[in-house]
C-alpha cells in the first residue's frame, strides 16, 4: 500500500466514507465510528440489523481510554498475550459511544489487528476504525479485494487490495461476565488456549 493510497483512504474516512481493507481473518469495512451518518451508511450497505454491534480496531492501548468504561481484571493478561491478533475483547462501553456502534447495548468489542495494512490504516487515521466483515449480512465474508467488489460494488468508496486473507474463522470473541471470561463466539484462537493462558 502506497502512502498516496493510505492518505486517500484516510481522507475518505474523514469525509464519512467507507473503506474496505484486509485483516488477519477477512476483509473488513472501516468507517469513522464516531460519525453517525457514516455508521448509518455502513449498516445500510451491509443490510445489517441495527441491534447488532460493530467491533473496532485500535492501534495502541492508550486508545481504549475513550472507548471503555473499565477494563475487566483479566483482560490485560489476554491483551499482552494475544494482541495484535484475532482476539476481540468485549468491554463495558464508554457512555459517549454511539448507540449504533454498540447495538444499543452497553458493551463494545475491540482488538488490535495483526495485519500490517490494517495497522497502517488505523495508525494513519489516528483513531479507532470499524472492522465489521466486508459482506452482505448473512453472506460469506470477502477474502479478496475482488470479493469485496463482487458483493458490495460501488457501495464502498475505497478498497485497499492487500491480497488474499486467510478466511476460515473470524476473530475469537470474549466477554467478561460474573467474574470470569466467557466465549461469545468461537474463532481463530481456540478457547482452550485462552483458558490455558489464564490458568498460568
């Protein structure tokens, strides 16, 4: 990805547009998560139900402060071990988060991507981006730039072609309920491996 392509993608995000980009699982769709018009467009593009939350990618741990109300006590262990990587942690969300982002719940899913293009994009943008999979809801997620075009076409303003992504499973989704970590969605990182790390 050239500096020019990166600058164009960031300009599109700042203008409320939609950027498709590769991650360590599938291609994702990025918008500015604090732009309600951009979120509305994202949901319409995917045909996504408004009660389904959208996860975020950050670039560094300091960005958590504006997104989460608190950090569950075991999450730092998991962040040190599995970030950057395909582990999405569901935190209690900050009160100021747009309701569309949280699916009208009080939580927010966040990870640091291990894909170099995803990392460059969120770093250049200077704040978190959305990373919902690039597909119509209920359809397989795109694993190539051509796959993004085939499903979403002109609905995406910029597609960053980073080659084929692994596909298969998405990120593992973990929450924290009643004093312990719980598996919300199985993914690339087996829950048994997570349990082993927490057991020390």
